[in-house]
C-alpha cells in the first residue's frame, strides 16, 4: 500500500543461479495455468504459489528442446520465453502449447522481455551491436494466436 513502511517479507524460496523470473499478476483461480516461470541453468521451470503467499519450484516446464533460455514473461496465462540466439516462443499455459519460434533481428543481443499491461503483447529489450553503439532498444511484439509448434 502507498505509504506503508512495512519491510519486504521473504517468500521463503532460495534458488542459486536464478537467471530470470516471471510471475503472473493475473493468476488463475482454478489452478489450470502457471503461476510463474523461472529460468535456471538455461532451462525453464514452473513455479507455484501457495495460500500463505510463498512460492515453490514445481518442476521442469515442457518446452521446445535444444534451447538455452535467458528471459521469460507471463501474464494472464500467456508466456513468452526468449532463448540466447534471439528466438522467441509463446506459451499458452492452460494447454501447454507453444507457438513459434519467432525470430528477432539477429544483429541484436536480446536481454529481456516483459508482458504489456494490455495483455496484447510483449516488450523485448535488445542491445545493438558494439560497432553501432547506442542504448538498449525496446521492441513491441504482438501476442500470437494460431497453430502450435509441432
């Protein structure tokens, strides 16, 4: 709450080597979707909330193989995972189906992703090549809907 001076409280989850984390701000009341996704050692892990406000790792997420994941975002049951080579995959966490891959411009070094508040897309951060210099660029990706990856 605004003006609340209470200290932040621990969620009682300690994970060494955590690379990225996305928690769904609109979790499913029925528990039929993911509550969160973590990146650990280049792999995707499902996260689960508990009634007391804590979090736990629920296991390895079934994801496209042969990828080294670097960033994730999650909102309203839809996830976006970004691999180290600049490929993005979208997840419908209710069905477990992945869409993609979607290639981001290869000349960029992609750093992170977040879900846009309108639930209609993603914002991806990328660094131009060193010889081009310049600040990190933000790219908007639309929410994908269509055939799942086979």
